[in-house]
């Protein structure tokens, strides 16, 4: 199957472990010597009004389960996503 980088950018990335939509690919980590894709990069969540953006999420290529017509399925442990996607509860809740 031939996949172009422009095609990857249009696909939703979903974690099969919890069904969470993680976003869309906006960059790739490449090995310039071999041309191998090492990871896909997704933008971190934005804070309130776009301030305080969280760090980008790097998903190693070997964690990609399937690239489909509409979606890229990945298998990531939930704790790996917590810093970028975890929601902190307020004290007393």
C-alpha cells in the first residue's frame, strides 16, 4: 500500500486502547540516512485561548497498528498520554 505524507495529515489518529481521538499527524520523524519513518508527530493540546500549548505527542512507527482510509489506529498505553491529554481534577472533586 502506497501512502503519501499529505494523505497521513488528513487522517484522524485513534488509540485503540481507550478509543480516544488523539488528533491529526502534522509532522514525521525521519531517519535521513535510510528514509525510514521513525514516528508520527501530533500537536499537543492548546490551553485556554490557545495559550500554554502542551508538548507534542510522538508516536513511534512500531506503535501504529493500521493505517486505514479514514483513520490511523495506534496502540499506546494510557499513561503515555496523560501528560498531554490528562485532565486534572480540582481539589475536593
